[in-house]
C-alpha cells in the first residue's frame, strides 16, 4: 500500500470533480501509464481480472459452444471464465518443469470445434509463447493468455502482454501490483477497443443504443488512483521480492526431494510466488505434513494450486483430473511459501528451518 497521505492527495481531485467512476480522469491517466509501461497498443481497465477475462472471451466473438484448450493447474477464475462465457474447456496437461501448458500435447487436443488456446503464465512463469503462436497460426486459433501472475514480466525484452491476441492481468490485493481490486486486458486489434468499452458497461454503445448483453466491469476512480500510486513503487516492490526469493533459494536449493522451478531463459521475472514441490519418498515428509507444521508455527503457506480446476466439486462428472496426470501430481505436492516485499529475512530463515527439520535428518 502507498502512504495514506499519498493516496489521500491522489483522490482529492475526486471531491472537486465528483466523478467517481465511468472512465474518469484517474481511469484515463492510469490506462495511459500502463500502455507506456508495457509498450502495448491497447489496455482496457477492469474492476477485476476475472471479468476482464470474460470480456475478452466475449469480445472476440468466437462461436459459442466452441472448445478452448487450457490448463487445470490454475486459479478457479480461468476455467470458470471459459464456462461462464459459454465455451467448453479442453484440458491440456502442464509440463513438469515450470507447470505451464505442455506445448507437445496441444495439437492432439485440437478438433474442428476448437476456437482458442487459453494458457496460464502460472506463478509468473512464461509459457512457450513461440510454440503456442506457431500452433495457433497453423490452426487459425485465438491465443488469450491468463497473465494474472505475470504483471511487468518481460520475455526477450518485451512485456508478456505483447504475446498472444490478448492477455489479462489481475490487480487484486494479493498480486504483485494492486489496485485494491482490478484488472486489465492488453490487446492489439484496434477494432476491439469499442467492443470492450461497451461490454464492460452493460453493452451500452450510445445514449440510445444498447449493442450487447453486457455486464458491469468498469474500474472506478478510487481503484485507478490506487494504481497510479502503487505504480510509483512497482520496481521497488519487485526488487524487494527478489531479495526474499534469493534467500529462499539459498536456503532450499540442493535439498533432495525438494523441487524448485529453475529460472527461465530470457525472462525478467516479477517474483510473484515461491512454489516448492515435495517428494515424500526422498524428502521424508509430504506437502500436507509441511503445510500442517508451518501452520502450527503460525505460518500460512498456500496449496496453490490444489485442487486442479478439473477436480472441482462443481465440475464433478464433467471432467476427470486423471486426464492431466502431471497437473494432478503437482497439485498434490506443491506449496507456495509466504512472499511479500517486506517479509523479514529472519522469518524466511525460520520458515526454511521448519521445512528442513522435517526431512528426517537426510
Ligand atoms: C487472481 C487470478 C485471476 C483473477 O483475478 P481477479 O482480479 O482476482 O479477478 C485469474 N487467474 C489467475 C491465475 C489468478 O491468479
């Protein structure tokens, strides 16, 4: 969070203008700042990342009922957005290195009903964007990235928002960069601008013309102001996170039965998450034991992502998590450790000590 004085200063204008939402001055300013930062042609702001994703799926005007190839190793939002928008998710497994979509398994899932690929830059790890583009081009499919975890990440010197037909970022309070709640869509086609604008405002195209059955997904001025303030500290935040991650790596690298995701080539990361995968046979304790031990010590780690979305109760009888064995396996063994900019390194050491105390003196 920014200093409260700084935020109050930023929102003072709103008491003069009385313009609280509906694409006001803060909204415009924040959007411009993001376009400059990311170097992308178009940014559309949203009240959250989830509705941003639903709006992209609508805006591309793909055949309803069409199949969208995606992964189940993600937050509920990705799969729900596909289904709530009237499409059918087809689950592709993840690769065992960085848990993004396994590009070797995409083509066998393509049918004449496939309309798009919706991969996830999970934990801020970048999917194999080149291979995905190649496959999508060959089969005339849209590529929409769930980049909720990957804000400010670059690949080969370009923002991740430059890859795919569109990318969604989440600015939820728990993400690397927040606007309290919020999200954005980055896209390249000029023709999408008006459609996204209409869709996030009830489909209202003009005072007397309602063009779409839209919902309400606008970012308000207070959230935009929060974004303007927090953007000033983005590199600071990421730098501090990198220190925490470096300490975790120093403490936990090279321990048998403990898997850490290797650094990705040509990627400047944002240190959004620190996942660790446990192999009970080798390490001596499983994920749930580590989770419980940390909890006993007042430390809240997260089982991200467990269960996989294709194992959710609401999708019982509809999908089978055994179709994506790597995702299923990782979901049972992974834990993301506490990670935020001001996390004291002494606490990182304590967390690592607790974890290491469980490996049975190996
Ligand atoms: C956070 C998140 C979302 C949804 O974003 P909100 O801003 O919370 O709506 C979507 N996908 C993934 C992978 C996320 O982590």
